[in-house]
C-alpha cells in the first residue's frame, strides 16, 4: 500500500473505563455507542475514519492546516450537545444514565506518514507516526478535556489557530516529543449556549395560530415524519440525518433540501410528543432562530396549532428580512399542511370496509 502524508487524529472519550466499571453494562454500552456515533458523524466527510478503538476513534486526513482544529472543535461541540441531550431525554434512574455527564472528550493530532492495509473487512494503520499519535494519549496534560497537538502539526497552522495553546513537551521511550495543548472549556460553553429553549408569547417575534382538521396524533406527524414534513415545507427532500438521544426526538436533526443548492436544518432542542417541539434553525436575515410548535386538542378531530418563532438581537440580525420571509412563506406552508392533513385524515379502503 502507498505511504500517505497527512494528519492523524484520535478522539478519545475520557473517563470511560471508570464509568463502565461502576455502572450497568447494558446502558453504558448503549451510551458509548451513541457517543461514538456522534463523533463518527461529525468527522464523516472531513476525515477518513480508519479505526474504532474501544472508546476512541482514529481518523486521518491529508489536510495539514488549521481546518483540522476546526473539525475537532465542531466534533467536541456535537459531542457535548449529545451528552446534554442524553441527560435531559432519559428518565432512567440507573447509574449509567445518571452519570453520563462524567464522560469527557479529548483529541490528539500529529502530522506524519502512514499506510493503510485491509485485514479482512477492516482497515489497519501502520507506521511509526501511527505509534506516536497513540503514545500522545498518555501524557501529563493537567486537564480532562483538551486537544494536544504535536509540533509538526502545530507548525503548519496559522498564528490565529495556534492561539491559546500551551507548550508541554512529552518524554517517551523514543525521546522527547514537542507538543502543545489547549483547554476546550470555552468550546463546550459555546456549543451549549442557547439563547432560548422554547418560544412563547413573551419571547416570540412571529406567531401564527391555526385550527387543523385532524386529531392531535395525526397533526403531530407534520413535525416528525420526514416525508410529510417535505410536503409541508414544499421541499425537494427531507431527511432525519441525526437520530435523537436515547431513542427520543431530543438532539435529532432534520435536513431539508429546497432545490437550487438551498438547504435548511432543524435541530430539535426539546420535544413533548404529541404536544410540543422546539427546534433551532435559521431564516434569511437571522443566522440562529428558535421555533416552538404547540398542539392542543380541540376535540377528537380538531387540533389547535400555535407556531412561535423568536431570535436574539445579536449583531448581524436583520429582523425585517426575516419577518418578510416568514409572512411570504406562511400561506404556502399552510396550504401544504391542509393538503397533507386531508390525505392523512381520509379513510382508507380498509376503514371503508368497516363502515
């Protein structure tokens, strides 16, 4: 196999050995799989995910610049949002579910050479630099969550990317390895910072109330069934690309493609089926917006739908453009809602046989 020059990256879940030793194995294994899946999805399309190593993932890329740091920070943010969502979504009192917040994440990056070989249906990395990046996981960094970067990697980054790093050489059997680390506390805080967790009359900038001719369970499908959602939004396609935490909707993410290269996403912050869902999204003029849909049964075949949308007045927000967009978009969306509900509520051939 040809030798490749690039960056080796390890994402390693902190504290898992202690966590699994003191908790129920079934749920701790499920939670580990869920957290590793979040890391995998974050890296996918950016790095080549070459090896799963218990509670760690080893990935590679031929990129040598600071984009690698951005990818690690994005992954770190996604990881902690999922830890938060698991904590908020689960009602299980077991120790594994209760102590998931004890798990952290750290990263190691090293610029070097490596080869890939397929053994059976698995990829195995080989080379002295592969051994080195794994040695970096045993170090003297006085933190639980951080990124540690070897000097060959660090030297290829811009001065801006190198800000905040502290030099801390490590000594191994192969000699002294120059490297630096950075605390990721600020990245976690930014990833978990939400201006709103739900929107109501006191925080909304846009509101619509409509009576839907359907029972509440049918109306709920408008917000949870990707195919129904596609028709409601008039999109070319809608996919539920990220499953929710612990089998719930919380933390799940819908991606909508509208044609002409335009797309939008809806990340679920909270959900109380079949009555309420809050998502984080964006609109023209507003890079971060929050939308809460509330459903209230008015009878066996009728539901009141309230849509509340709000956003913080941060720099760069154009509230006027957002309101114009929502006012223009609403009539077509409501027509789509009514068309779908007519079909969803219509009796099927099987129903007619029982009439």
